[in-house]
C-alpha cells in the first residue's frame, strides 16, 4: 500500500499547488480544475492501457511500462496471470497423464453425463465397444449399446452387481459392465473382457456337475449293498455291524454332498429353466418348521414361527424351500440343546424379510464375510460332528441372487446369530393379484 499512499500524497500536493496558484490570481477553483483535469486524463490513459493489455493478455504480452500505483497494479495482475497459467498447465498435465494412464489399461473406461450421453472414453472403449470419437461423443449411450439386458441394467440404476453379457461385436467374447455414480448424476462405466475367467468358471462348473453326476450311481449302489448287509448281519457280530453302520453313515454324507453339488451347479448356471410363480411363503415356512421339529428330538429346541399370513412373493418355490430350509436346519444343527430358534417373515418400507435367529454360541465376526464360500468352515469340529457339507450357505446365496435378494448375517460370540434374507419390495404378490389367481 506504500505506492497508494505516495499517489494520494502527490494528488493532494497537486490540489494544494493548484488552489494556491488560483488564489494568487483570485480564482482558486480554476486553479484546482487546471490541476485535476490533466490528472484525470492521465488516469484515463492508464485505464485504457490496462484494458488493452487485459484484452490481449491471452497472448504472451508483457504489461505496459508504468510506475507508482499503476506499476504495482500491472505487476500484480501480471503475476496473477503467470500463476493462473502455471496452474492451468499443471491441471492440463494431470488430465493428460490421467488420459494416458486410462488409455494404457485394457478395460474400457467411459464417462456418461447426467443425461446418459457419452462424454469421454479411453482407447479400449473403441476396441471393446466400437465407439468412434468423431461421431459418437455426445450421443446417448443406450443408442450405441442396444442389448436389452444392458439397457435394463443401465436404466434400473441398481449397480451393486456387475452385468455380464456376450459382446455383439466380437463373437465368443464375454464383457462385464460395472457402473459407479459420481458427481451430480454422472456415471462411470468400466467394461472388461472376462472371456478367459468365464470359460474357466464354465469348465469348473461342468467338471463339478459331471463328476457329481458320475458319483451318484456308484454311491447309490454302495448304499444299497450296505443296507442289505446291515439287515443280514446277525446281532452276535457287533463289530462288523458297527463298521457297516459307519460306512453307511459316510456314504450318506457323500450322497448329501453330491446332491448339494448338483444343486449348486444348477443354480450357478444362469440360463437354467426356473418356474417363477406366486409362492405361499407362510405355508412353506410352516412346513419347514414341522421338518425342523421332527429332527429336534435330541436337542429339544424351542422353534417359533412369526409370519405375516398375507405376505406372499413371486419366485421359484423349490429354490426358496432349499434356501429357507438350509438356514433353519443350520440353526437346529449348530445351536446348543434347549436353544430358542425364531423364524420370521415380515415386511417394511425397505423390503421383505425372511429371518432366522438363534441364541446359540454365535460366530466370530472375522468369519462372517466368508461364510457363503463353498466348503468354508468357521469351526471344523462342529461340521465334523453334524455332518454338514459346507455348501448350504453357498446355495442360499445363489438362490437369493436369482430372486434379486441378498443375505445379511449378524453374529457375535456368545450372543447367537441372525441370518436375514432381504427381498426387494417388487417381489411381493399383491392382494389383487391373489384374487385374480
């Protein structure tokens, strides 16, 4: 502010000189005017120089030579201009490096604006999706990717799970689409070629299905002969009978494992035929409760059912029976004798729920994220005692995926467990639909 003080003092000094000269001549006002007008014109010329320089400042033009307060103004603006240009160059460098890095990856990265139009994509977008920079930018994404499954996925707005579909441009190529929201309604689409993973998974599924199928026949023969031998063994051969019973027990366990493997293989095949129709879940749960009570003689659990009698949903009854039965039977198997097991079926404004709660030993929370993996066992000793296959919760997970639902698990050691199947509200069968049916 030193230059401003000097400029002000100079202007005041000029006014005093002009007033004094005018007073000597008998016209002090004229003296002040004679001093002020040239000073005002000088200020206008400086302002003109500033305007011209600002207009031409997009080009690399140095500021006009000046001193005093105007020199300070020009120097400050010039420094701000240099700082701004440096920041712009830095930002352009960051953007350029970001584009180079996204162009280096094999996955297609596509930015879609709030209206669903293409804003930007990397080079992999040209290769995997067939986009062309000259003609497609600004066009609607669903006009360029016209697969009905992708359009439904994009417009539904539920992006928790990725979409896997065959490429329409490259036969035999499987693409995975994952969408993430950001900003104010914009979306980031990542598309990757998962053909190799898809083929490996298909090989695994085929292998499991074929081996399980081939094991079923010899297991049936073995069990048949074991049961025949057990019936024919006399009571005076207790060791032989005990050995046959043990063999029959393990054969039954192997048969259950093969059955679960075949069921899981069928569930993992998304194009298998499914019967989706209204399912009377309260009635289904009463049947499962009856089955649980039938196998409950040894432990004497208190099995309680709390179900909304008017709440039915659309789905595959066989699959739902398998999933719900797995959850209830797990509670019966793994809860200590005399535990209370509560089966609930209800709804709220967020969805529809089937819940199994027990007050047993509980599960260490570190195991919860992996409980639905095939053959994962939180406690090896419990499974060896109960004869579980380790596939029950994997089956539950895949059944719920087919119904657009998800499995939530809460458990603490010593506090029991709660397994909740959360179905979307649109799964429900309304009263009007029931009356029509």
